């Protein structure tokens, strides 16, 4: 990525400036803070290296800033490597649910979280709340909460920007652990203001809690899976009757929420034929992910620390 950017900057003098740090202090928020020193614009647009903005991106993302209360505009994430393997499918499905179901609801109640990429930030509001938190590994969520607590408006724009999802189990799990840990810490770091601060409306408080503490369910999923397996292993065989079938369906409904909203998401995108892939990935990778998220969540609750992991990108050169 560095070589590509430097080559492009050298071939287009005056159009783009290439800047490279000689240290990793603060990781991504540290790099963003460093970039602030050499930028002057009131509207800042941020991209991770794997995102490919469309030609009209700037025009579309700038429009909502006509409202002086708007602090952040976040676009919808698309995926150009979704069908590479089971891992990319599951990673894409989880984000599709978030951007198709959760984000529009957030937009209605002004609880949109900046995703750290493919979005824009108003510099004056950003500086007013203290900028990037170098101690956070989800600096985007931390910034979003601080802006919302100040009464500003974060906007979700239903405009797709293509990107890459992790293609290996290690990169996917570590990315999800970072998001889980970081978002959980955002809640505990700002718990007093989230629960009792004057800057938030009543409807925003439970939504922010949902967004930052969503992974509290992971340990329960692991325990239910473990006890269910032990019960199946040690229980006495019995005939399967109608009552058992009804009980199984009811349990599936109240424990299979992700599959239900995932199916709704696929339906809204005209991809219901992919539901079989969602089921297979959720019942395999989903269990593994729940274990990893449980570890990250517990570490965050007890503030045990979790290292920064930079998600590797395959760099689909055919798209460039």
C-alpha cells in the first residue's frame, strides 16, 4: 500500500501528499492525530486502504453537512470479496445486518456510530470534544459517543462504498475481538455520562448501551452451547414427539435472532438464496466467534488490556 501511494503521489504532484510515520505510537488513532497536523479543511474524509470510493463520493457525503449540527456522516459498507470463502461470507453477513437493520434505526434516533472509514467528520466539532482517544482501540466509537453526548448529529447515508472483509479465520477473529473489546471499553470509559449525562436524550441511552455492550450475549451463547452438548451427550434417549418439536421451534426463535434478522437482511438485498450460507457460517464460525468475543468482553470488563491488531488486506488489485 505504501509503495502504491508513494508512486501515485510522485506521479501526481500537487494533487496528493504522501505522509508516512516512522513509529506506531497510538496505532490508527495515533496516525490520524499525526495527519491532523498537516490538514486544514473543515470537513475531513477518512478511508482505510482497502476501500474503493465511487466517483461521486465526496459530493454525496458532503451534502448533509449543510446542517451545522451534523458532526459525522457515515456511508454504507459494501464488499467486493464477499464470496471468496466461508469466512468472508460470514464477515460480510454480520456487517450487512449492521448496516441494513441497525444503522437505519440509529439514524432515526441520532445514535449513528462512525465506522472509522468511508465517512466524513466536521473538524470544529471533532476538536471541541477532544479529538482522537489514543488509549482506545475503537477510536471511531469513542469519538461518536463524545459527539452524541455534546448534542451533535451523526448521519448515516445509505450510499454504498465497496471494501474488503477479512479472508482468514485469524484476521476475522482478531478484528472482531478488537471491536468487541474496544466498544465495551467505550461504555465503561463513558458510563457515567451515558447513563446520567445531560447531553443525551432518553432514547439514545439504551441504544448506545446496545451498541457498546452488544457482545454481552457472547458468554451466554458459549454456555448454552456447552450445556446443550453435555445434555445431549449424557441425557437418556427418548422418542421425539410433537411437543418436543414445538419446544425446539420456540427455542430456535428466541435464540436464533441473528439468523432471523440475517434472513431479513438478505431478503431486503434480494439475496435470500444465500440464506443457506448464512446458516452454515453462523452455526460453525458463529460458535468460534462467540468464544473469542467472550474472552474479549471479559477482558474489557476487567480492563485487562488487548493489543492492537492490524487486519491484513489481500488488496484486490483487479478493482484498482
